[in-house]
């Protein structure tokens, strides 16, 4: 009989809690809004952290895992060029290669954009057309040289963004010449960004067959390096095949540098994003909990007569505590459900606006409502204890 009565008592407590919450729908919804906002901010901040982290990982993978640097391992003693003139063609035969090209330094030469202008000393680099694609440069004005341009042997120039700024060149008018040393070269284009090859930034870029000084038809080959861009995941295979493809007679002359995986940097960035997201989410949830506690404290004061009547009719203190805890849990659950829907919708909207794919751990969609119930329950502990401490006689006299 005692077990039956206990179950009946708890069913009655639950019915009272639901009735008390439904009796004041406007007030209950306003109270639940705090939790809804907290849960929504929690999902948006954590989801945004995961989304940004995903984009960062993709960027790291695209840049770090697909770029190879090639150098001559005997450049300090050799007198011949380690990389042949058909370097691009040989490397492109390797499966997984997107683009490749040689580049080497030609020293610093006086460069002027027009006759009246004073010359500016700038580094000169000779490059194959494939370097621009391998580096992922962007063009601000004009165009880039191609194989046909190189085949003509005519002197042409592309300015890196830093070199263009130093010369005061912002556009590429038709038939404009740039004087590099003692040679006039046709200005083809101006880079907007140097991509991953920062040495292109402040350099004057000439084709590998362009003369850059009196009587010179090529730059010294001993400072030659190369840039190779591969498909994602193919860098290791290409790095192993490249020395034999370029110099089958002396593969030891070709050294391939594979950039290390930026695991530490990636981990630090993701950790910082997670800390920021969890801090903002925790603050939002705390604000929601305070809102529920204040509303429940006010409810205790307004319902003191009801509480005293129930106590005088035989309700124990634990029954009063249980009812108020259940009311807080109901408010938390309602707010959590609304906040979960609103948070997911907001995250999707923000991600789509940036052209990104939203990322959110699906476990959080289950955890969020549970967190709302927990927050509502914990926030109601103090009001519930105050309600249970009300003496029946004192309450009925008020």
C-alpha cells in the first residue's frame, strides 16, 4: 500500500508542476526564453567553432599538403644546371602533379617604369609559366606569360605586388615597357597576391628566355629552384618519383622538400576557438539559469498561500521541493527545445551566408535539451528549498 501511495503522490506532484507551469503561459515562456537564448548561443558558438575549424583544416590541407619545393643538392659545387629546360614537361608526366615550374634569382637590378622616373633597385627572378599556377597567384591587371610567350624569347615582365607598389604601377596600359637593367621589356601583368611563393612579392619576374642585361640570354642556373603543386594526398608519391623523372641520369642532384604537416599550429588554432566558444556558451547558459532562479523565487513569494495550504493538507517538505524542481526542469526543457531549433537554424544561416558548410557535432543536439533540463533543475534548487521552508500557519495568515 505504501508503494501505491508513493506513486500516487509523485503523480500528483507532477500534475501540480505541469498545472502551475501551464497556468501562467506568458510568464513561463518569458522565463524559458533565457534558457532558449543560452542554448541557442551555445549551439551557435560551438557549431561556429567547429565550422571555422573545418575551414582552417581544409586550408591547411590545401596549402601545406600539396606544395613541393625542389632544389639542386649540389648547387654549391656544380657548374651545370640540375633542372633541364623541359623540366615542366617532365614533371607534368607524373600522376598527381597539377603544375610545376623553375625559378631562379638574377640578382638585384635597377628597374624603372618610365623614362622620367628614377630607377628602383629590385630583385629579378626568371620563372617558368608553371610557377604562377603552382604558387596560386592572382592577377590584378594584365595577364601572365604562357608557353607561347616563352617560345618567342622576347623580353617580357610581370611585376609582383610589392615591386609594382615600389614602381608606382597600378595598371597595365597597352605597349608599356619596363626597363630592367639595360633592357626594355614589355609589361604583361601585375600580380595581386604572390600566392604561396612570397619571393614573388617584391620581384620583377621575367621569363626564362628573356635577356635581362646586355648580352645575357639567361640567368645563372646554379641558384635554380622549382615549385611543384600536386593534388591533395599525392605529395608523397610525387616527391618520390620526381628526382628520377627530372634527372634519370643523376637523381641524387634533385632534392625535394615536403612541408611538414602544421599539426601544432592547427591544434593551437582549434584549441583557441574551442575555448572562446565554450566561454561564450557558458556565460549564456549562466544567464539563462539566473533568469529561471529569479522567476522561481518570485513565484515562491506569490504562491506562499498555496504552498501553506498544501503543507497543511499533508504535503511534506520533500513534496514541495520536488514540485519546484520539476517546474524548473519543465521550463528548462521548453527553453532548450526552442533554443536547439533556433541555434541550428542560426548556425546554418550564418555558414551559408559565408559560403561554408555548417559543421555541428550531432551529439550536441541531444546534449542541449538535457543541458536545459539540468540547468532548469539546478536553478530551482534554492527557490525549492525556500518554498519548503515556508511554515503552513505563517503562510495561511498572509
